[in-house]
């Protein structure tokens, strides 16, 4: 076998071995909700109407206390009647800026839901919180419907 052929066979064998190497599993941790009671990282809420004299309960923030490579958002409908939920999700950064990563209306059946992500961390930015916004003044039809949400940071 020529030197050139040996190099090609050797390189191909090394590439094959590398492609067969075990894939490292992603490790994820639930993020704690801001204002939570410390016993659960899953928040249950009911969409309330917009309040002209105060803040509606549409926003829920989750603390990011360490660097992660990506983030996931989870939503489950808890109402017995199907509803369309206006859903937005944001990565909030330490410099006060934010990035919207979810903006849709979602109509799951009771007990079903969805995961959004993973959304990668943004180079040069530090994520301080994840924000879920469920409900909107432009779509009052979802008022009174209950849901569960949670988020994860992953490496």
C-alpha cells in the first residue's frame, strides 16, 4: 500500500471513529421563578384581564443564575375548554436589553402543551432572566384559562 493510500485509510478510520464516539448528553436545569415559593419551578396561573389601575398577571420571569449554552420554555394548558393562548417568550440580558424568541398564538387541548427551544445563548450577552408572557389586551378571549409554565437552562 502506498503512503498516500495509507494516509487516506488512516484519516478515514479516524473520521469514522470520531463519528462513532458517544454524543455527550445535554444537561438541563429548571430555572426558579422570580417571586416563587422555593418549592416548585413550575408555575400555574390563570389569565386575568388587563387592569387599567395595575399590572396584569401576564408576565412571569425566571432567574438565570449561571451561564448556559441554551434555554427552553415549556407550556401546558390546564383549562377544561380549549383556548387560544397568546404566548411570547424573551431572553432578558444584564444590559437591560431583551430578545423575543417566541411570539405566537397556541391552541392546545387540556393537559397538552409544547416546548420551545432550545434557544442558544447570544455571544457577548449575559442572560439574567427568561420571561414568559401569556395573554394580551388585544386577545381577551383567553381570559380565565389556566396554564402551567416552566423554563430550563442547558449546557
